[in-house]
């Protein structure tokens, strides 16, 4: 557990990726390392980026329960969200989906039997804008069992846009504050088919470096990790 947590919170000399904690017999937890200031200059106008240019304005309260459909390169995945499980997480997820954040988003960290992580945008300009758009932690109500979805984190009150779907029974993450907000109710077979050949992210493994995804976006991923699967689009189901 110590090794898992360390991997989630730090990756060598780089800021730890937002992730889930690692387990002694598994790769590091899904962790989102604190994002470094992006090298890219934010030169796009608000009109270019639309509503996503202003995270603080995207604070609509989510319905008590709703479904989000992800169209991916392997097929559709439907996540059913219950706001009472994780109110702040549900609200953030709802606003991201509703405002078009999940377009051309890579499943960049997929560890067999553990979890699959996603949520860093393919546009470095948006990563720079969203890196400090943190939400307050929620009490853990549901367990991180297979098919449940939680936000990744780099510590208390640091959730932004990264999240993960549990492949295995990861109840060890519950006590670390990873609060599931939804559950895959359709397409778990698709989740299980997402490409996992790269394994853990660098420097612990051969997968993508989160800091380089933040800075270079999908140009880095497509050049160095061409077999990754992607979320092509997402929508709220009525």
C-alpha cells in the first residue's frame, strides 16, 4: 500500500500525476500529479474554447441521477451517476460532459486488474486553464469495486478533470478518500477491451508521462503511444 500511495502522489522528480494509490502487488494508484505550469502559451480566445475557457462558471448542480454516454474507439460506455454518492464529483462530471470537455480524450493509463485512467485534455491550453480548477473532497459513500468511477487526486481537495474506472476490487482506495460518483451500467466489456499494453506511466513504467500530456496534449500521445484508445464524444442521456 505504501508503494501504491507513493506512486500515486509522486513520479520521480516530476509532480505526481493525479492518480489512484498504488498497491504493493500492483502499479501505483490512479493518481493525478499536481500539474506543472504549462509551457504552451494560452493564446486562444474565450470564443475559441467556448464555455470550457471559464471553469469557475461551470458550476451547475447535477440532477440527482443521470447517465452519460461515452462514444469511444472501442464502443459505447454508459456511466450512471448518483449525486448523493459524491455531490461535488457528480457536479464536476456533469458540467464537463454537458459542456463538451470529453472530445478526443485518451485513456492514457490502463493497468490490467486495477483501473483505467483518463481526463487530461488533448489541448494543452485547456490543461493550463483547468489545472487549478479544484473541487472539495466528498465523503466516501460507495466502494471502489469493479465498474465504479472516481476522480483521481494528488492529495486532499485536488480533484480537477482526471478520473478512473475500477477494473478490480479496489476497496483499499476507499480509506484514501477516492469517492465513487458513478458506475458503468453499459459497456463494461468495452472498458475491459481498452488498450492496456503500455501499462503503468513513466517513470515507473513504459506508459505516457502525465506532465508531457499536460504540456503537449494528443500530439505527444499519438506520436509515442499510437495504440491508445480515446473517448470521441460524450453526452448526457435524457
